[in-house]
């Protein structure tokens, strides 16, 4: 029996066997998951974005729209680093890609000047405090004379 050794590259259509169409669709229109909760004093928004650098988030409020964007930085390639040109993934299930989320907010309810943001453990948290006028009123107790 004779063993034949082939040094040919793997055919491109072979890798299609490993493709996950759900992953491809997700990457095409990536939108990180968001939870929004309401308390008496504020709205709390939590956006799931693990593995990101907090300095690359951009949060802006303009004309009733809160926009959260993330731009993946382009890093300088140092000598000796592997570059995308010499790296051939056999399977790539994740990558950090840019995203943008927009939320319509009622400026009559949200105190825009007091919005606060923090990023810990892969979750971007925004506190959106309500304006004084939008807070629930405490019932006034009237004493009987």
C-alpha cells in the first residue's frame, strides 16, 4: 500500500461545510442585546458588549434620540505581529465589529443633562434620570380638623 501525501491547500468549498448561516446573518447586522428597566426615579439601560474598550463607545443625545455607537479601533501593526494577510482562519465564530443602537426618548421625561454611563464586566450601563416633573407625586395627606 502506497501513501500519497498532498500539499495542496484546502478547497474553499470544503470550509462551507463548517459555515453557520446564523453567525453570518448576525455579523451582517450586529445589534447588541439591551435590557431597559424603569424605576420611580430613572430608566436604566444595560447593553451587552463584552470584550470592548470603554474609550471606544460614543454616546450622544440629539433631538430626542439617544445613540450608542462603538467603533472598533484600527491598531498599528508592529514588526513580528501576525497580520490578517498571513492569518487564515479555519473557523471564526466571533469578531469585534462596529455597532450602533438608537433609542427614542421623551426629552420631557428624561433629564438629559444628568445621564450617566459606566462600563464594567462587558455591560454598558446608562442611568437616565427622570425630570422632577415626571417623578411620581407623593400623595398629600390632609389632616381632618
